[in-house]
C-alpha cells in the first residue's frame, strides 16, 4: 500500500471497528463460556484454561485495535484478517486496498 489510505477507506474502517470487535468477542465469549463449563475438566482446569485463552484474546485485540490510527490502518486490517476479526467485510473498500490486503494475506508479519 502506497502511503496513506484513501479517505473513504479510512472513514469506512473507523466506522466499523467497534462492530468488528463486538462480533469477534461475541464468538469468543461463547467459546470461553464453553471452556468454563467443560464437563471433562475440573473447576481448576476450567479456570486456568479459560484465563490462558482470555490472555491470548487480549493480545489479539491489542494487536488489532490498539494502534487505531490512519497510518496503522493497513497493518491492523491485515491482523484482523489473520485473526478472523475481519471476515467478508472488505466489500465497500477501494479496489486498491482490497487487492493490497489480498496480496499481503500470506506474508509473514
């Protein structure tokens, strides 16, 4: 991606970040509840396994959302794609941004 994102891409990204976070956490919270009530684990195992998973999810959220700025938008979107936070949400972004993200999907960060 060359330079700053287009204004229309930045506005769209900004407007959808909260919804992306909530959708992602809704799925993860269901998984966490399942972990807390796993019948094959002791209450201690349930607690520690869930805590470990929550710490992992915290890092993912920080990676994707803490640098919420125009200059970091592309990197944040790449991370969101890799973590499953940004799914089929690219429609509406510029073709250039979609192409750049598509090409970058498999590159190591």
